[in-house]
């Protein structure tokens, strides 16, 4: 490069591990044409890259939620007092042009459309067990990475079906965000940074989760087969009339070189939660998130053995 030249270089960065990574500063190495002398220069500046969890496509169907938090359980609210009460939103491709709200469009300098009625949104709570004592295996093949990927996949799937999402994990409980609805981008960012923690952290997660299920709705729990007491507390999250879906990790299978049948302990613990009205599924290292989701979302309060 001659002095003053500008070159733009593109290159791909690949990683199999989620998390936040810092790129930079950039180091340049210059060498004379004969290779006799070289010099290096470090340019200031760096940037962070957030690698999100792996997301599986879970199909088109969504589970049926009951209770006050279910779709249609809260009556649709309609503006009855004239134009001032009409809600508006940004124009989307396919909207009827006759619904454009011209006063707001002129005020905001962007197309806005009328939305006179407000359908009740379904809400869903996703609970993630991140106890280091409960998970087995390591790296991308460990049970914790499977659980994080499942939580991310389910969150993305429910967001596409217009659920209001709540994520109860060690990270959201610590930051006091567990009781707040979370957008899908923020949920994936939180899961990207999820780490294994102490057993007491799950107690805190469940404490934050309980008020969110008081009106029913959908609750999905991804937990380990570590102990029965915690599973009973988790089962108590589902309120009468609500829908509970439990993915129980047979963690021993993630420590084995090859997938096998679920352990008797995992099956027995799943039966405890199924008896409380949950749809349950025992998964091992050979089970995909899509397979587990299809099982628990297609059945009601049944225990299914899964695996290869």
C-alpha cells in the first residue's frame, strides 16, 4: 500500500461457543519487498461481538395456553369515544391503505395505521435451571448448553406467535428483570451470557417466577434431574387452568459417550411433575430441541420417553 491508500478487508469469524468476544485492536505488519525488514503497528479501537445461542426451528404450531394469560381470556378492548381513543402503530407491508391515520402520519413523518381494537396477548414464562451441581457434560455437548439452546429456541418460537415473554434465569433474577416482559433480542442476549451457578440461584429464580404464573398462562421449565424437592417447587408454578410444559434433562446421558435410554431416576422424577398436571418430556444427549418441543406441546400431562 502506498501512503494514503485505503483498503477494505472482509473476513469471517466463526465460533461454536456463545458469549461476548472482543475484537481488536488491529495489528498491521509491514515488510519490504525483499523481506529484509519488517515493522508492526497497532491501531487503536476494538469492538465487541455477541454470539447468540444456537436456535432450532420448532415448527409452526404453538401450545395451547389456558387461564387469564391465554389468548382470548381477556376481552378485546375497543375504542368507543371517538378518534382520540384510536390506537395507532407503524405501517407494515400488507396493511390496508384505508386504515392510514393521516394526522399521526403527518405529525411523525412516517406512515401510521389505525388499530382500534387491542387483542389480549398471551404470555409465557420460560424457567432455566443453571445449577452447576445439576448439569453434566462439558462444552457444546453438555446438558447446560442443550438447556440454553432449548430456552433460546422456545423463546424465538413463542415470540413469532406473539407471546409476551418472561425469562426466569439466574441472570434476569440477579438484575431484577425476571418480572418484566422481555423482548426476544434481549432474551437471546441474556441467554448468550448465561453461566452455571450455585444451587441457591435457582431458589431465587423460582421466587421471582411464582408471581408471574398467578393468573395462569403458559409456563415452560427446563430443569435437571438433580433433586425431587426442586422439581416439586417447579411443579407448583402451574396454576389450575394454566398450561405447564416441562423438559427434564437426563443429565447422566450427557456424560456418556453414546446416547442411551433415560435413567429410572429421571423417569420417576418426570412422573412426579406429570402427576401435577404438566406435560413432561425426558431428554438425553441424543434428543433435539425440536423433538422435545413436539412431544410436550402436542400432549397434555403425559410423560414420554425420548432419545435414540
